[in-house]
C-alpha cells in the first residue's frame, strides 16, 4: 500500500493578504488520507493511525470507485441536522463493531476532498503546484463523486474568506499557496481560527504537577436552573503571576464549587493527581478566548484574557457559548 504524511498548517492571527492564495473553510471533522490500491482501501488519520474500521461506509465508497492507485486528502464529516457534529464523529471511535455498523447506517459520514496526492493509475502529484492538483481533483470528482464524496469549497478572494470567519459558522479558514507543492509532514499551510470570548466563573483549580502553585483554573457557567456547570479550563498562566494567584485562590477555597456538572469524571488519560481539584466559592470571574464548543464545553484549553472584577458571577451564563 502507498504511504504519505499529511501536510499540516501553522496558526496565524489573520489571513495572508498578498496574492496567490486559495482559502478553504476549516471544517469540524477528522482529517483523513484515503489510499486505494487494487481491492485494498486504507483510511488514515492525521496521527497516522487507521480509521478504516470506524468508517466502513466511507471505505466501501472508496472501494467502489472504478479507478486504482490514487491517494486523496480530505475531512471526514458527520451531520447532526443542518450542522456537522464532532461529537457524532467521536462516537464512531468505539471498540464494538456492531455499534460502528449501526451508526454508519444511521448517520453515514461524508468525505470532503480538498487535495489529491496521487491520481488514478498511481501518477504522483505531490511535486505539482496546488493549482494543478486541484484541477486533477476536480476532474476526479466530476467522474467519481457522489452524495458521500464531495469537494471542499474554496475561493481566491480574501474578502470572502474573511466573511466566512466573521460569520462564525465554521472552525476557521485554511490558506494554501496555489504555487506550492504538497509538502508532507510540514506546516506549509496557514490556519486562522475563529476566536470567541466568554466570561466564566472560576469554580475550582488544580495545582501544577509536583508543584504548590496553581496549574490551571476550572471554568464554569450557570444554566437556566442556576447550577454552575464545568465547561473547561485555562492553563495560560504566567509563572510570575502564579504565586499571588495561588494565594488568592486558596483564600477562596471551599464549597460549593461546581453545583451542576463537575470536573474529575473518569478518563483514560487522567491519573490520580490530574483528577484532583480544589473547589472554590464562586466569586472570581475571568474572561477567556476559545475557538470551539462541543457538547456544551470548550473542546480545547482556553486562553486567559483578563480578570473581571466588574462582572457578577451570576451573569456568567451558558448562553454565551450557545
């Protein structure tokens, strides 16, 4: 079977404004390389791990294409109503074959293509510029595309790409040089993520590993029932600020902490130390920036922007991240 490593992207604060770029929406899915040689199909995650068994309907779709020797790059997506759902994708990563097959039938995945590394019959396109690879991909899709095999949209108009970001309906925008080759394993693209902010109550904190100083703040928002639910964390704390912040937090230590969903649930990545946390009286409010929400929680760690002594804790509600 052929092999390849996906070209990656480096983060930037703003879209490039010089000429020669293609802009594409950053979709809420799993990055996936698809390899086809003979009857064999391999779906590969960005990490290099196989995804084939988790998305049998996509593997079958690629296997049914009457062509051979190609490598595609794209994103696996699953819809939940009108939007794509990362939670629905994560449900596929399950050991039970019966559950995977059931979900594949109930909520089949879509494979959204944005690059082609090898054309049918094994012609290697990786050294070609993106403009030529995209033309080959569009020709491939015109022949073999269908309901589950789609093309990722794109534009050369920076203003249009900025409107995508401003609309807030996607994770961000990826910018690619039209004259660039496919640089495997390199951060040769640029990604600009949509940034949003929220005011959160600090409902608890964790000490740093092997440290008596704070390592992360645990963030909460109030729901309609008045319960404070854990929604994520921030660990973007400067070393110089940690001693004074630790003293401040320890002075607030005590119940109730989180009165709704609380941190510290079972996780295969958590050890005893990382699951321990100190509850706080809900008096401290911080403003954080975040890029995405999944299942009512910040998917990634947030960035601490500032403390908000002017903000009442009860004003920090879940509708900020709806």
